């Protein structure tokens, strides 16, 4: 009995040791399965988190680039609008000054023509009255011995009449001189206004040039930052960088064109100032002609009053007429010079119009470039939206994978719970079989 009991105890101990070994193996398998699943889940989770962080960082960079590009487009549009307003204002002032200059030239031409006609009329009157005066002088000299008192009375009346005519002429010439002086003062005031306007335009162009330089420096710094930050971007980002570089070149070209336009405007203003100075000189010449005509009339009156020196007076009058003719020829040459200046001004105006057409062409090209930049921004926005949708889809897939991992973990736990009772049941059955065998023995 003791022998059987010892055998049964040995079998029972072996069975218990085997059950303990199997239980330990099951626990080790469960631990390995759990650790492997947890490790795989953690690795997958870290990978997905890294991918999500990379996507979010890339999306942030794209958003910043889109915002900076939009700000640059807005600033360029505002700058374009400002330059367009300045161009329209300059054109309007140019048209006003040209119209005023044309009116002044027309008035000066009319005044010169009137003075020339008056000079020709005076010369013709003098030529008509010269033989009559000589004949009358001879008759009066012949009759002077017999009719000296009557001649003296007639001479006195003639002198009085000439004095009245002289006073009337002096009054007319005084009014004409006053009118010309008022016109001269008005021209001087307009010249001062033009100079002040030139100074204001110079200050505006200097401020615009400084603003262009600052904006160009800011854009250059921004482009260098974009180049450094976008060195590892895709091909589309490189195309955008090239487009921005092209845009910078267009802006630099526009700044150069604006500086050239400013120089041309300065030349045009100088021409206008020279034209104004020529107008003032013409005013002075008109006054001089009036004074000379007055002197000629005074000389004629004095020479007519002296009957004994008629020949000498006639010679002096002829010399004065020749001098007046020379002055008229000089005045005609000045008029021709003024016409030449007008032709040159018209030629310069045509040149400015051609340059204006070129400027309009460059503006159209700039607007087309702006449209291309806006189209590129629109495409980049669409790509950003697509990338956002892809990121959201990846996040959804990550959530699905995590839920699948959790579901697999729950299934593993349930299978483990199901396997443990089965193993315990099989061990109990083996123990009962051994016990029954021992009892039967």
C-alpha cells in the first residue's frame, strides 16, 4: 500500500509539475504576444504621429508661403494703383500747361502781327505825306515873306494839333504798355507757379523712388528667406520661386522706367521754362518796339515842325525807318525762332506720347504678370486644400488602425480567457484518469 501510495504521489507530483510547466508556458506565450502587439502598436503609433507632424509642419509652411505671396500681391496692386494715379495727374497737368502755353503763343503772335501792321501803316502814311510836306514847305517858304503873320498862326495851329495827336498817341501807348506789363507780371507769376509745381513733383518723385527702394529691399530679403526655407520643397515651389524672381525683375525694370520717365519730365519742364523765358523776352521786345515807335513819331513831329530843315529831317526819318525795318526783320526772325521752338516742342510731345504708349504696354505686361501670379496662388490654394483632405483622410485611417489594434487586443484577451479554462480542464481530466487507474490497480 505504501508503495502504491508513493507511486500515486509521484504521478500526482509529476502531473502537477507538468500542469505548472504548461501554465508557465501559456503565461510566457501570452506575455510574448502582448509585448509584441504593444510594441508593434507603439511603433505604428510613433510612425503615424511622425507622419502627421510632418504633414502639419508642411501644411503650416505652405500656409505661411501662401499668406506672404498674397500680401506681396496686395502690396504690388496698391503700388500699381498709386503709380497709375500719379501718371494720370501728371498727364492732366501736362495737358493744362500745354494748352496755356498754346494760348499765350497765339496771343503773342496776334500782338506781333498787330504791331507789324501798325508799323507798316505808319510807314505808308509817312511815305504818302512826305511829298506833300515838301511841296507845302516850299510854298510856305515862298509865301513866307508876304504872309509871315498868317504862316506863324498856321504853324502855331499845326503845332497845337500835333501836340494833341502826340498826347493821344502817348495815352494809347501808355494803355498798351500797361496791358503788356500786366501780361508780363501774369507770366512771371505763372513761371513761379510752374517752378513750385516742378519742385513739388521733384519731391514726390524722390519720395516715390525711396519708397520703391525700400520695397525692393524688403522683397529681396523676403525672396532670400523663401529660398532658404524652400530649398527642400517640391518642383511646384521652385516654379513659384522662379515666378517671384521674374516678378522682382519686372519691378526693377519698372523702377528704371519710372526714373527715365522722371528724367524726361524734368527735360520737358526745362523746355517749358525756356519757352516762358522766351515769352518774357518777347514781352520786352514788344515794349521796346512800342518805345521805338513812339520815338519815331516824336522825331517825325519835331521834323515836321521845322520847315527850314526839311531835307535833314527827311534823311533822319529815312534812317529811323530803316532802323525800324531792321527791328521788324529782327522781330520776324524771333517769330520764326518761336515757330521753330514750337515745332521742336511738338516733336518732343510726340516723343513723349510714344514713351507713354511704351509705358502703357509695360503696365499691361505687369497686369498680365499679376494675373499669372494670382492664378498660381489659386492653384497653390487648391493643392493646399487637397493636401488638407489627404491629411484628414490619413488621420481617419490612423484612427481606424488604432481602433483595429484595440479590437485585436480585446480579441486576444478573450481568447486568452477562453484558453485558460480549457487547459485547466484538460489537466484535471488527466489527473482524474491517473487516479482512477491507480484505484483500479
